[in-house]
C-alpha cells in the first residue's frame, strides 16, 4: 500500500509540474494492473483531499485500431474531475495545450448518467440510464517520455487524462431510444487539423460502439471490489473514435459528426 501511495504522489507531482517520469513497470518489481488501479485510487484520494471533485470516468484504449501503436491489448479507465471537465461551444473554443505533457487530441462520445447502471444490463437498458449524449474532445497526455509505457503505467498515470471538453448535451428521451441505439452503433466522425482531414472514424471502432464500451466498463467495475461503481450524475467518455493525434499551439482542430444529432466542434490550441 505504501508503494502505491508513493506512486500516486509521484504522478500527482508530475501532473502539477508538467514533468515526466520513468514508467513504473521499469522500476517497481511486479507492478501490474491490480497494483496500478490501487495506485489510481490513491491518486483519487489525494486529489479529493485538496478539493478536486470527481466528475466521472474516462475510458481509454477502447479503440482497438490504436492498440498496436501504444503497445496495449485491452481498455483501461481513469477518473475525471471538476478541474478537468468543461463545456465548450461548437462554433469555437480555445484550449491551452502547453499545460499538458506531450498532449494528443481524441474525438469522443460522452454519456451523462441519469441513473446508475447495473452489471448485466443490455445496451437497451444501459441507454435507459443515460440522460444525455455529447460529442467532445479528450485531451490526453503522457507523464512518461515519448508515450513509452505498458498498460499498468497508463492506469497509474491518471489514465493519461488531461482534459475533457464537451459540446452541447443532447437529452435522450424514452421515445427516441430506438433511434439513439441504432445511431450510436453506426455514426462517423471526421477530424481535421487546420482544415486538412486527418482521419475518419466509425462508431464500431470503439469496442463495437459507445454503448458497447459502456457495457464493457460496467462489467469491468463490477469485477473490481476496490473501484467505486458508477453513479447518477457521472460523465463517461467512451474513448477515441479516430486515432489520437499530437497537437501544438496555433493549430485549429475541427470535427464533423455524421449519423448523430450532435454538432461538430472547433478547437483552437494555444
């Protein structure tokens, strides 16, 4: 336990100082995913103790297409906070990417939970727990130089989370549930940098779709007695639909969402 508390403190100091550290899997014998999630829980306690409030969870590596690039073979999750989640207008917003370490941008679909989902729910029942859907950017970062790590390092490293920037939140009414289920399994997002198309991602890349990713996550939490279950009011962002891209100040990133009643976003980096 002391090792995990020390790991959490080291990660928090790196995040606060925009510093980078050597991966724990290279210097802590036997550091595995269970130990990493215990370290993540210790990090959560440290952040709460200084006044940060958990706002939800981020899912990472749900897009199988990017697993070879980052050397992982399964999804992970991390916490988001009131200090890292914000709403942005679709017509334009600015973000200071210089405060993150080796930042990357990811276009995602996020859910706002109106009620707590339960293990074993099918996707129709899970959608009944969703109060709203939004398109957003997750800005991810690496406390490990060169994005070189193993899966336990990503979990201990705050889930690689930097910020979550959410566009308009579209309510999900019971009468629209059927349309939402179909749309969430078959939409696309195009991401552009300075007007140039960089990638086109399909819903299916995210473990078959954002609702499928949510179902996987609920089951994952149920199997971990140390993880807090999802609760009403939480935000869950379900992972990048396209590849993740390096970003730099001065760039303008835009998305086009097709197949969902959600606007694309425009983000200027500084």
